[in-house]
């Protein structure tokens, strides 16, 4: 049971770190990106080691835990971290709307 919990937690952390990697790349934060890459490698090594070790021992149910951890990790990363792409889109949409409104009001 302890191995399942480890694999599950490692997969959650791996997917959160992968999502953060995309965010840091997009924001051009090199130092955070390098530190995040170290965590990605450590967590993925642990996850793969425990999953493959149990798989070779004939424990096929570890695959389900591996996939569930991955899905939950992606959900946590997408739901609980800020969506900068959407915020940028909204920011530019507001600028276009306000500039159109100024043009309409200036013609009167």
C-alpha cells in the first residue's frame, strides 16, 4: 500500500512540475525553470523506479495508480494555478473594446 501512495504522490508532483515548466518557459523565468527541471527529474525517477519495480514483480495494479496520479496531478495543476493565457486574452480584449468605445464617443 505504501508503494501505491508513493507512486500516486510522485505522479501528482510530476504533473504539477511539468505544468509549472510550461508556465516558467512562457514567462521566460530561467532560474525557476532550472530548479523546476531538477525537481521534475527527481520526481520522475522515483515514480518510474517504484512503478517499474512493482510491475516486474507482477503487480499490474500499479499501472492504474500511476495513471490515476497523473490525471489527478494534471487536474490539480490546471485548476489551482493561474491561467495566464486567459488573463492576457482578457486584457487585450478589454483594450480593444475600450478603444472602440473611445472612437465611437469621439465622433459624436
